[in-house]
């Protein structure tokens, strides 16, 4: 096990940001921490990095408890959200900085810098200042600086959020490939659940300082353990209905009094077939698919429509709900029974 | 919002009041001084000035005083700023301690230091003797005088340098500092490699600003030089001395023009530093990466120990005179006449303070009235002008303000005196109210411009779309948003006029008279100079030290209260953009 986090607690004043967090991150995996803002994910990463100190609990890296160890002696590399490159030093000096501080000779440091720069395709800009290169290049310089001392753990704090949409897509793939090639244990913090789903081996979903669920992307999407994970993971988001006073259409599952809410994935609502009828209230077309909002009785639902079938606002459509994609939750938001 | 959204007329309405005022009471007196420095006889006054045998000494003194002040104030300010910035907690306390001297007007500082320098009973000799130095006559021995004066000036100037440099260090994003920790840099590495190089601009600004202000400093050398001797005179003193004491007007004016020219050079550099583009984009380094500059060297290893040592000593140096002022104000005069001096409180006796406070009443009334009016006038005139600079790119107005602000008061004093004389306002409050804004308006335009530049434009744009006229938008939308900046600038304008010495000295002859309309216009600074221990001599019966301490407290208290209570406002308003990311 590469990073173990045990019963970690942290408050800022009266504000509790982490409550009894337990996580085990395996060697070589890309582990994401995802959650809304204020969920404590960045604080957790900063405690692992040594930039913050926990109130209680332990962090161990590579089997060694690192509580109280300063950041530079934890054998971790970190990429900051805004990259935090030293604006007054050249790209080469930025990358070499961790080595030079350790007292590595300049010649050796330079050789290492050139090697990693080649790998990250930034050799051309080694002599520039950070302000003179593009955002994508800055991001790779930050990666290089974090990687040059060959850390055991690689920490990434929202590394793609400062890139524009096009670049983010390719950078995501780049980061994933680099991590695979190096086989380096990585903790990746993001608020973007689709980024986490696409890049990670495993994901921890956090909310208000607590870990809600840990699992592979598929597990989180298909078997959420609670209402929060079910509604946070997935785009467009899950339909969540209060069912204590009944549902105005037919569901493929039965539920008893213990059930408070039902979650239905948009893609589990199949349009143009089945025994229920609803009115189309809005269509959001996005190329390969469309989100169709339908009203059945008092309830508005989001459905996902693939292919070319065209529905128009104001039309009446038939629909049915597929059993895989329906989740029942109790009063406390815990899963009662998954599909099948 | 570009200039296009304002009509030409509205734009002019915004900056015209400031421009008219500065032209009448700044540019015109300046030109008047230059004109009268060379009367009909051509350049004879300049010839006389350059043949004046004491001129080399005065120039040498001016250079020692100015560069000594700026160099040491910047160095100590830098180390103290690094010290405060590196403290995880308590940097606020450190800041308050550092800028205590800033709250004491030059006049009061000089008087307090006169007692510290007292050759027989002063603590300066006590501390000197602890370091094995012989007993010195700090202000009496010609070879020593200018250095003693410079020490007082350094003491007064460290806070300004400190605040400017600290703002620079604080503007380094927090994440950059954290990245340096991840890389394994210690504090010394971080400051030598990253933070100090990134704050180059504010360090240079601090140096140039303290330099310019020291060149123009009239108050300190004037009060410390109670014998009016050339051996410790600087140029501003010489200007006043020749014009208003010796009645050698054109020769004094020539000295003033010389000083104006000298300061102009450094003002130009200051303007280039503050307005120049610090990052210079597009400049690509040609040096190959072979030239990796070091991260961990002797300098970075020595920095933090040096910082802590010097900071602790500097804090003692900065705080002691304030402590001493309180001490001597509230003890019986007899306790002053012992050596080694008593440097701890023994007997508390407020009698002298209360008596001095009673005496100060007319002067306090005058200064309060004048300062409040000046404060209001400054904001009314400077706020729209600064807005016009920030939003309509009236850079020439900003340049003019920085330049006028940097010029010594002696550059204007003759012209201003002439104007006030001709409109029969000598010895009146009105005379002071009309002339003090010459110092506050340029300063206010400068700082408010910075403030407005950081204000998002979309509020104004929204208000224009909503149908406000540009002028209405300025008064209803922009002014309320700018309240913190206006508040800070108003307070500083008040402090500035509270501190002024030369103008009330020249424009007044009598204290406030209890009649209506009020006459007499000596201010609190003039009041304090009445107690100069060098001219009064030290006698047990008069307790002159007690009066000096008391007058110092009376001068410093309003400013101290403002500075401590409104610290956050002042910092925010004065140095926008100085906050951490």
C-alpha cells in the first residue's frame, strides 16, 4: 500500500472540514478524490503533501508514518491548480529547483531536466520564463517539476481546471498516459466527476468532510451506496423523486414504506415505448444525444435520447423505466436495494 | 469603460478641479520660484550660490542624509518585511510596532531625539557606552551632526519602506510559496530565490520614495539644527534659511531650483519604476539552460539568521524613542538629570502633560480645523481626477501628480508665500486651508488611481446600461464602491496636514486668537517647536523634556489612533493589489 490515511480529522476554527477520513491508496494506481467545493478534498490532499497539519489521525506514505514530516521529506511531488511556477526563473530553473535545493550538481540536474523535458515535450521552452509560454506548456512544466525528484506519490490538485475545454481533453489523456508509463501512485483531486470517471483506477467521493464511497468508476456509477454518490456521479444527473406519496407512473421495481426516494438514471428512461405517457417540456440537443425533459403528472424527469428520433416540445410521448438504473433510498439517503 | 463612453465635457469636469488647483498652487508657485531665482541681473544669483563657500558642505550633507536615509531605511525595511512575512502568526503585531515611528510627525521625532542625544543625560550616550564608545556630543560636534540627523531620518523612514516592501512580498501567490516548500526550499531559499527578486519593483520604489522624501525633508534638519549652523545644513534648510532668515531671496531660490532639479531626476526614475511594465513580456532569454542559477547558496543560508537578528535590534531601535517619549512625558523633570539615564518607569506624574495639553489648545483647534477642511477638499477634488486617470487614461495627470508630490516643499514655499501675501491671507486659517492640499491632492490622486484601477468596471457599465448618466454613475455607483480607498486616502490626507511644518511656519506669525473670525494660524507642529530643548536649555525647574514628550504625544496621538484603528483600511486603500491570492 502506498498511501494510508487513518481516521483523519481537521477543523478550521469551528468549521469541520474532515471527519474520520480513512483511505488506502494502492501502489501504482491513479486515485481520484472528487466532491463539490467545500467537501474537504483539497484539504485532504494538502495534509498528505504536508502543507497542512491534521488535528488527529495519521498519514503514512510507503509504510512510513509521515505526521509532522515537512513536505520536502515526504517524497511526494505536487502540481498546484494554478501551477505556482516561479515567475522569475526560467522553465529549466523551475524544473531543476527541487534538485538544486537538495544540492545536486548543476550538470547532473541539467541532464535530468533535459530528459524529463523531452518526455513532456517542453524542450523548446526551457530557456523561457513561465509568463512566456502557453497554459498547456505551463501545466507540463509543473508536472515536470513535481516529477523530477522521482517521488513515491504524485499529488495533483485540480491540474486541468485552468485549461480551456479543448486542451483539457488532450491533457487528461496525457496525464493518464504519463502516470501509466511511470507507474507512479497518484492522488488526483477534482470537482469534475466526469474527469474523475474517465481518468481514475479508483475514486473516493467526498461530501462535507466525509468519504461517501470508494470504488472503481464503474462501481460508483452502477452501484452507488447512497443518494449523494448516485446524484453526484453521472451526467446529466440522476432523477431523484420523493416517493412517500406515490409515483404517477409505473416503475419496474416495488418498494415498501421504508423507501423515501427513488433515483432514476436519465438513460434508464426509454422514450417512445412502454405504458406511461408524458408531455415533452424541453429538449437540450447536444449532437450525439439529447436531454429530453418530460412531465408525467406532477413530476418532471430528465431522459437521455440517443440516435435520430426527434421529439418536439409540447408532444406527448410514451416511456418506460428500465430496471437497471433505478435505485431506492431510505430516509437517511442510504441505498435500500439496487436493481436486479 | 473606455473614454468613448464619456462625453468630452464630462471627462473634463472630472479632472478640472484638481488640475486648476494644482496649476494655481503647485505649478505656478514653482515657476514663480524659478523666475525670481534669476532676477534682472541674469544668472548672478546662481553664480553667487556656486561661489558660496559653504555650498559643498551643504551638498555633501544633503547627499549623506538622503542616500543614508534611503539606503538604510530600505535595507532595514526589507529585513523587517521578510521577518513579518515569514511569521506564521504575529505579523500584525510586528507591523504595528514597525510603523509606530510613522505616527510621530518629523517635528516631534526630532524633538524627542534631541533629548535622546542629550550630551550629558541622554540615553544615546548610555547605549553607546554599553558598546564601548566614548561619550559623544551627537548634535554638537560638527563632524557627527549630519550622521546623527540621518539616524533620526532613518528611524522615521523605515516604516514607509517596510510597508511598501511587505506589500510586494505579500503579493507573491500563496501557492508559489507552497510550491517552494514542496521543492524543499527553506525560508532563506524562498526569499533569496523567489520572493525578493519578485518584489524588486516594490523594493526599488521604497528606495526611490524614501530618497526623494529625504531630499526634500525640511523638518528634521531644521529642528535638529537649532544653532542654524552650516555644518549640519541640508539643501531644504538652506533654501528656507536664505529666503526667510537671511533675506537673500534670489540666492535661496537658486538653491531651491538646484534641489528641484536634483529631485526631478529621482522622481523620473520613480515614475518609470511605478508605471513601467514590470514583467516586460516578449523578452526571451537567450542564455542556454546551462546557466542554471543556484537555489541554495551562502546568501540564502545567511538570510534568515541575519533577518531575525537585525529585526529584533531594529524593533528595539524603532520602539525605544516612542517608549522614551511616554516615559519623559509622565515623570517629574528631576528624574531626567541622572546618568546613566533611568529607562524604566519609576514615578507617574501627569502634571507636565496636562499643563502642556492645556497650552496646546489653540494650536490643536487650528490644526484640527485646517486638517478636516483639507481632508474634505482633497477627496472632493482628487477622487474624480483619479477616476479620470484610471478610466480615461489621463496618464499625464498622474505623472504630474507624482512629480508634484515628490518635489520638496521648499520648491513651492516662496511662490506660495507670495500668493498668500498678495491675497492677504497670511496668518489665517484660510491661508493654510488653501495651501495644504498642495501636498495631499497629488498624493490622493496617485493612491486613488491605484485603487480605481483594481475596481471592476462592470458595475459602471451596468449602471450606464441602466440609464445613468456618466456623472451620476460616478457619484452613485463608483464613489460608494470606492469607499475603503476614499476613507484611507482621507485619513492619510488628514495625517499629512497634521504633520506639516514648513508652510505654517512661513505663513503664520501668531497662535490662534479667541475672536471671530478666528485669526492666527500656528499649528501643533509650530507649538511643539516652542519646546526645543536645545534652545531652551535643560533646567530642572522647567522640565523641558517633559514638555517635549508631552508635545510629542499630543502630535502623535491622533495619528496613532487612526493608524492602529484603521490599519486594515489604510493598508487596503494605500497598497491595492497587495493581498495574497
